[in-house]
């Protein structure tokens, strides 16, 4: 998603060369370069203590299993967003978290940051954002996660050690 107007004054931007950066949007009124703005979100591969089960959820009336995910709030670190989203959506407490990989998701103009988290127990207290959930073995999760999704790309990368993004 290209920026056409300055986010501060509304003036139409033009592209101007910036040494070391190439052609970058520039606001003549403000006299400033304007770098792209995008959303940032986290997605989590949630594992139990023994790391032999994966939590997948269904949300927003859609009949497909995905990873737990949510947006990073302004001023919030990604790791804090992971803790907040897991607690809000599932009621679970995190024992350990590990950053896996990032991927820019063009359809929603979002930089997705994927983590693996290990939680204390398997008893959820889901909020209204989760329609249903299920703990799956690793192989069952591979079979049930929404095919062709970014969630699947992150999960398969976690399992196989190599990430392939077609999205």
C-alpha cells in the first residue's frame, strides 16, 4: 500500500531520491521524507508443556483453524503483545516465548511477527473473540490448520525449519 499523502499535513507526496534509500515519498510542505506506515501484529504457535500439542482456534464465525494472533498496540513491545493477546483470548499464562520469523502480509498491510509460546496448562478460559478451539497433536495440527493461510506458512516453518511464504 503506497502512501500518496503526507500523514501530518495532507499534502500530496512526490518521490525524491534519498542517499542510501533510493526513491522515497517526500512532502514538499513539511520538507520531510515519509517512510511507509503499516500495521504490526503477532501470531503464536501455542504449545503445551511437553510440546506435543498445538492449540488452534476458530474465530469470527469462520469454520477454519488458525493460530492465536492480534495487533501490537502503539507503544507496546511485540513480546508484551504476545503475553497480552494470549492472556486476553485464552486466559492462559505463558511459561516461555521464542521469536520464530516475520513476514509482511500485503492484503492487510501488516508486518506479522510469529512466536512459539509454551503455556502452563491446557485449560482455556477463552474470551468472546474465540468461537472454538482444540488442542491437536503436531500431525493433526498440520492436517487441520487453514490451508494456504499465513498461519499455515508459519506453522509449517516451525515444524520443518524452513519458511515458505506464498502470500
